[in-house]
C-alpha cells in the first residue's frame, strides 16, 4: 500500500493542522537488561515452561504499521498506528 510522504494533520503542540512528514517507524532494539526482560528471564528459569500466553491457535495474517509523523513547524515527532493490517510493507512517498 502506498502513502503520501507529506500530510496535513493536527499537531498537539501547535494546536492546529500543520504539514507533517511521514516515515515508517522502526522498532528499536530491546535492551537485554531492562526490568521486564530481567523479570521474565527469572520467571522462565528452571522447569515449568512459559508462564504467559499459551501457544497461539490462530495467527493474524497482516502486521500493523506504525508511522512517524514530524511537524514541519515545531519539529515535534509522534507516532501513529496505521489502522489497517497489511500483508506487504507500506510504501511512503511513492
Ligand atoms: Zn507542531
């Protein structure tokens, strides 16, 4: 699916509609020593298997994409979850 690389939308900092540049937001690498990871490793240790979510029966086909919007006036960045699930990755600015 194709998206424009510039859209007009509301900026919460400016308080009005301004032009935003659109990029795909990539998830950063998870730190191996964060609190949730340490707690999860502690629970997973030893016998007993995984404490959380048993094996999924049904998998969703598409992924939800996260867009990174940057206001052209105040340069404030924010994320927006693109509502539709897409099988192919989004194409921005084509
Ligand atoms: Zn702004």
